[in-house]
């Protein structure tokens, strides 16, 4: 079994990813595991067959013009991109804060911590707002590290894009979609969760091998988000 999450949970999660990228990421991981017997053994043959089935279902869905058209119009995909952009922004912000702390700037400890790593848009947006509000009183000390009022305003905008709809409202809307669209979203979620599990297993097997460990990633899934420039702090001025 890939997961025991409910269909409703899978529906909401799957709506946030583009089918073409999920299917490609799933195929990549299946090929990776086929060449990695130790990871394959940990995952188990039954699990791998389930992943193959889910990826195959997505590839069939990709050939359905009605499904492709519906997905292209989905606002949830835009929100999913906003969540990923917010995560990138948070990492950039917190890394600059940590550099400032090391240099000796006195800042709240929680400003150097990301509290929400999940994919819930509201939670990610709330955590980004938390970081921005903690940073604002210290913006003068942080400006040498590229953390400016304009940058923090950018963070607020990203947080707003993440929290555009809560999960209950999103689920209610998604459940009104045609059954075959809902099923595609469920299959996307299954592949995504399977890939995440394979990543953890692969990284555990190759904990001492940086090269093989790095191959277990989500670069295909998030390549669209990573192609979009995300404004981050500028490098600090030379000393």
C-alpha cells in the first residue's frame, strides 16, 4: 500500500501538481529503483507494482483531452506553485538570518527557524507571515544581508497567494469536479507520495554516498517552479 491517507486527503494533495511532471517524476524514480536493488528491496515488490500502476494511470489520463483541459484551468495548480515559491523564499530568508546571527546580530531565535515544511497552503503562508513579522522590527540590522522592506513585502504577497483558499473550501470545490478528474488527482497524489517514500529510502541507503543520494530528488516535479525567478535576498556587500 502506498499510503493509508483518505481519498479526500489525496484529492486535495493531487490537485496541486501538474500531471505531466508527476508522471515524469514517477517514471524517473521507477527507473532509479530498478537499478538500485537495496532500495527496491526496502520498498518491496508490491509497493513498486502499485507505483507502476499509478504512473500508468496518469499516462492514460494525459492522453485524455478533456482531463488535460480541466487541469489547465485549475486554480489549485497556481496555488501549488505559490506554495513552492514561498518555501524557496523562506529558505532564502532564514539562511540570510542565520548568517546575520553568526555575524553577531541579535535576533529572535524563532526568526532562524522554519516551522512549516508541509504542503498545506494556509500553514505555509502563515509561517511565511510569521517570519516576515519577526523580521520587520530588525530590518535595519538585516539590510546589510539583503533583507529589505521591499523583500519582506514580497514575502507578504507570496503568503497571501498561498492562503487564498482553505483546505475545507478547496475540498468542497474539488468534489464537484467530474469523477474522472477526481480520480486523476488521486492518482497524482499516490505517485507523489510514493516518490517521497522512495526518496527517503534512497537517501537512507546512500547516506554516505553524496552522488547516489543526490539522485533521489524532486527536480522534475518542481522544475517549472524553479524556472520562475523567486526574488530572494541579495548577497551581502563585500567586507
